[in-house]
C-alpha cells in the first residue's frame, strides 16, 4: 500500500455584496469572499491538497483565473476534477484536516454543518473530516480569510475476490489452444471492412 500527503492553502479578501460560501456551505453574513469563482477558499485549498498529493499541478493549472469561463463558477466543479485526478492515479482519501483563519464569521458554531457538507462532497464519513476555526491573533488580516488543508491518501488495491478469480482462472489445454489457432489461421472475407478501393492509383505516382 502506498500513502500520499497533500498540502493546500488559499486566501481571499472579504467583499460586500458577495454571497459567502465556505466548504460548499452558504453562510448568512454581510460580506462574502472576493474571487474569480465563488470565492470558496476551503474547497480551493482542498482541491489544491488533492492535486498536490498526486503531483497533478494545482487549481490554476486546470482552472486559470484569466479564463472568463470560470467567472463565478461553483467550486464543487474544481473539487470534482481533483477527485477524478486522484482516482485516475489510483488513490482514495483517508482523511483531511482543515484550519480556517478569520475574525468573522465564527467557524466553531457552524463547523459541524460544514464538516457534513465537505464529507458529502468527498463521499467520506464525517469522522474523516476535521475543520477547525482560528482567529488571526496578532496578524493584520482583519478583512481576509485563510485556509490550510492537509490530506492523506492511500492507494487503491483490488479486492481479494478479484485476485482469487485471476489465480483460479482455468488454464486452456492443448486441444483448446489448437482449435483457437486453427480458427485464426482460416482465410477471412474482408471485402466488407474499411475502404474497398484505394484512394488513388499507385501506378500514377512519379
């Protein structure tokens, strides 16, 4: 079994007149997070952590902020792409640990609901998702939200039942092999396959 660790980070400034979405959860707050997409810094950090764990680049590689196509896009689209990448690489999520740093809104009262939403998006048990809220004491980032994410992946192995089927598969005997070779060696009518006439007369080539 192979293990991989990914680290994700994102930050966005608060902006009036923008809906606040964190971890796929819509939060009632007078300010949202400015960004090219929906500004969901937690899903962005999770996406980067997943992509980084399988060395697939980062969120900007797949969804550049200069592309107008992704203006106001739902960040679950980015997350689903990262999930596809780790599946193609042969891995699955074991657990993730997230830290959200901001003065407001307070994350602790809504952390449980946010964990449920993130777990649902990742198809994980809620016990595998940790979300903690911190205030930036001593830091001058009153109007900014910051997210840090660490994710652990493990390689996907074939179930033992599949291995057993392979190990116990019937081995063909000599008669079966001879019959198969004879069938392949028989001439076949291929006139109905592909183009029946050449596209040009090869005798005309000079």
